[in-house]
C-alpha cells in the first residue's frame, strides 16, 4: 500500500466525539499516523505478520493502519470505554478482523503479564502534561516491557534529553527517527482557533541518513494551547 493511499484510508477513521482533557485525548492525524506506520512497515519491517500492541489506542487510527499493512494481529489498549466503542465501529466499517481490544488503565496494568508478548509496540502516549506528569514515561516503560523487537512512539522534543537519559538508565538503545509537522484541530471548548497551518514535510539530505539506525527524518510540530511544541517519533531497538 502506498503512503498516500494509506493516509486516504485513515482519513475515514472517526475520531473522538467528546475528547477528555484529563486523558490528553488529542487525535493522531491521518497524516502523522500514515507517515509513522509507513516508516515502520517499509523501513524496519516491523508490522507485516507481526503481533502489534497499540498503547493508548484511542479511536484506533494506528491499530487500523497497522491492520491495513497486514499486521498478524494488532491489540489496542485504552482506559476509555467511549473511545474503544468508536474504535470498534471503525474496525467494523473497514471490515477489519485482525484487531483485538483491551480496556485497562496503563498505570495499573501488570505489564509483566505481557512481557515480550508482542513483536512491536506502537503508540502516541499522553505527553505527561496537565495532571498527568510522567505519564509518557510510564507508557514507555510498559511498552519496553511488552515488546520483544521494537517500540515506536511519539514524544515532545522538549523531553528528548529526559528520554535519552531514561533509555540509558534502562539499557535500551533509542533513536529519534522522525520529526513531522502537524496541525492540532480545536478539539476542546476552550480552543478558540480552529487549527494552525499544516506545513510541508521537510526532508534531509542523503548525508544526514544513517542506513543502520535510520536517522532519516520527517518533522512534526503540534500547536497545543497556542504554543509550538516539537514532537519526536522515536524507535527503540530491542533486538539482541
């Protein structure tokens, strides 16, 4: 499946009807989801035929995209039953069967029960802002426990040094493989602007690309509360 075709399909995935700010329910746009999944699939071969977990899956755009790219099975984990209901409807509309759902609180989940059960973990976790400080690291720690091959995740650039330190502490090799620009729709009632501009993807020269640990990058920028934050698309290689 080509990138534009994948993005076009994901544009049909319904998003949150009434997003909950305490859960940081900001939707992953079809563009971001498609770029992320296309890279995982074509550059790293970590989707097709793989057992994939999607932590904080929300309405399912990453899981559904992974299923379209022929994941063996994609299991979505989320705390919100309303989001999971939308996820189920989306899966039914696309007639996708290689998907399963688990309703749970990731902070209370016994990740050890799923230790190394998944080939790949993908996620756009809460950023750990508002009342959820440190939530991004809790998701990341669970993901690293659950995956036996690789973890792919989106994070704010401001947390890069913190993530790198944590990765070192945990004995995990983590690479920033993508930066993408993205506009955040006005999802909540207190958002007064409908959105901010979507910028073109910036490409780096061949000299900036490492064929081994993939430094080839896109660039993602998100407007949250009208301040610009950079997000990182990170990759943790768990192969021995």
